[in-house]
C-alpha cells in the first residue's frame, strides 16, 4: 500500500476548493454564526497534547458555550470521571477545535482557536445550576468559524435513522471486558444512573 506523503500529491487527487468553502470562514462571531452556536447544546471538543489527541463530547441543557465577547467563548467543565484528558492537553497545548451540533440539522459549525483554563470564581458562578458550578472553564479565543458540509451527516442519516442502540454493549459490559472482569458488569450499569444524577450539574 502506498501512502500520500506530500500536500501536492494530496491536492492533485481533489482539485481546487469551491469558492463558498473558503468564503464562509469568519474570524469572530457574526450575528448568524452566533445564532447557530447559541442553539447548540452539544459540541465535540478536540485537543492535542504530548500523549496524542483527544475528542470529548460536551453537553448542556442550554447553550453549551457562553459568549464573553465576539472573539471569545467560555466552555464549562462539569464534573465527570476526572480523567481530565482534554484539560491536561489544554494546559500543555492551547490549540482546540469545537464542532457544534443541533438536533435535526445536518449542518455543523466548527470553531478553531486557542484555549486557557481558569477556575475564576466570578466566571464559574455565571454557569451555576442547582447550586453547583463547573470545576473549571475553558476560555477559547476564536481563530476561525465556519460551517461544515452537510454530506457526512446526510450519509449517516444522523437524525433520521431512529434509535439504533438496541443491540449495543453497555458501558458495564465494555468495562468488564477491558478489565478482565475486575470492574463494570451489570451492577455498574444498574447504579450508573444514580451516580450520574448526583454529578450532572
């Protein structure tokens, strides 16, 4: 198998990008990009660090990010499993990418930029819910914003295929397999809902 080793060879396989794919890029929140991002309750946060890359879903019951100004977004980190993969990466390499999704739309809005973490009390308090605050907040300086072509979501029938999860393994089953039965299993699955509810916000 031969691999593509240079950009010229790569571009030769695809041709010139169409004008709309280049002209859609903005470098701060425009009114329409703002409207789109504020409708998103789910984004995928991608980071890079010494151990490699990480992609992490981030969700909320309202806008998943807060606009601090047209060049800056704030993304809260609600308590989870404390692996901190994305956060460790941000501390060591500020480059981030976010992919914002809205149920029912095949379009995706992407943001590339640089992030820093803060435990600033005033900023954390702006996200308070049910008496709980995020442990930290990623403050993201926007480099570019643009829409993603809808074809991938359309091919996958992301919002129209219905529930296809019936035969998936549970997390407890996966954990039991990965740990040779030392963790997970049916008990893990049965207790997870209550554990999650305690740390949701």
